[in-house]
C-alpha cells in the first residue's frame, strides 16, 4: 500500500523539527512549554533522573526482558558539560550494578564530547565502558546523523582494538545505503551489533525513504546476515511483518539461541515484545531518560504520524 504523501510530509517535517536546535531549546527550557512537552514525552520517556530509569528498568525485567537505558543528549559543544554528563552515565552504571538488573547502557558519542574533540569523546566513552565492564554490563553506542558515521565507527573500533573493551556494542541503520559496506567491517569486531531501521531525516542519496520497500528489504537482508553469522546482535524493530519473517528464518534454519535478541522501544512495542518473549525468544526493551529528549520524542511520533493525535490528547490531559 502506498502511504498518503501528506502523511509522509508530516513525518518528514517532524524529523526536520527534531534537528532544530532553537526549537529544542524552546521546548525543553521554556517554563510555559515545559509542562506540555512533559505530557507528551512521558509516554516515551522513563523520566528525568537515574532513579526514574532504574524504576522503569525494574518493570521491564519483571516482565522477563533484558533492558537498555539511555541518558538522553546529543551534540554537546562544551567540554566541561560533556564531562559532567559522563558522570551521569557512571552513576547509571553504579545504580544498575547495585540493582542487579540485566541492562546495557546506551549513549550518543556527541553527548559525551566527540564533536568537541574526538579524543574527548573517546576518553569519556572509555571511562563508561570500563566502568560497565567491571559491573558486567554492555554499553551500546547509538547512531547519529550520517555526517558523523565515520567518526562513530572510528571511535568504536578504537575502543575494541586499543582499549580491549569488547563489552562495547554499536548501532547500524539499515536505512543508510552505506550500511551494505559497513556491516562486514563491524562483523570483524566482537561487540554486539544493534540493527535499527534509522529515524533521521536524510536525503534519499544517503538513505532509503522511511516507508520504502527498499528499506524493508535492506533490513531483512542485514538481519539475516547477522543471524546467520552467529555474531552478537539485537534485532531492533517494531515491524510485525519483519519480526514474523525473522522468527520463521530462525526456526527453519535452526539458528541457535544465545547470540541474538529482539529489541523494542519502551512504550511502543510492548505487546509485540511480550509475545516474542512468550514464544521463547530473548528480548530487550530500550528506555530513555533525561531532559534532552526533544529529538527522540519527535522521531518516535514521526514514525507513525497518527501519534500526533495521541500527543494532542496527552497535551490536553490534566493529570500531572
């Protein structure tokens, strides 16, 4: 079925707005807009603090899932702030170690200083990865806009080859055309590979359109490569058709469990991930917390623009 072009235009407009730094500052800081942003975001965000994240992680693990928690933020341009934000990730690692929950720690490299100075980003990522390794936890590096791809993959390789931090995983977007060449390179490193469709607003010369058959086919092909490789991987999608095809592939080829998992975003695919868990598949839920969730929330709404109506209902909701 061809998607209504008006819906696609609305989704693209939301993704473009998500990248607008002035708009983000207004929605996240303006005392008049903050309450409305909070009403919309609480559907997709665990809260603002490490304790909020730990409570949500406890709920996920109680339902039988592993978890992943991300302290939201990106494009930090101040070294002192990047270092301070790194401390929050270290607090998260400590909290998870104390709680005993099976939860990885996710982050953007630009959040911890990589766009200030790649060496700063590397040092802070290494600090987080070392603390996580001592606590027996994985870290997962998130993907960002396509102009940062080489930077991200380069620092990821250094964490493995220079620091020996093999508890470090990486995110690859099936949507990006270059992922065909990037995936074989990432398979040479031992870290978990998280396959996503990719939410960023990018030109068609760089990425498949979000609703194109080309993207769905690319995702299936990359996922099949990962599953057959036996490499640690997370299959992160809410697409029921893709989930059905991949579970059928796993069963028909007798792909052994233990190296792969299905992943879902908190609040978006709860029923699906519970069903996959009930069928005996390893599962993980991904939650986020913190004040810098503007880009994340708009991208979640843009994936299904009908969620704009839900956002309107949330704004009108008088509950605190």
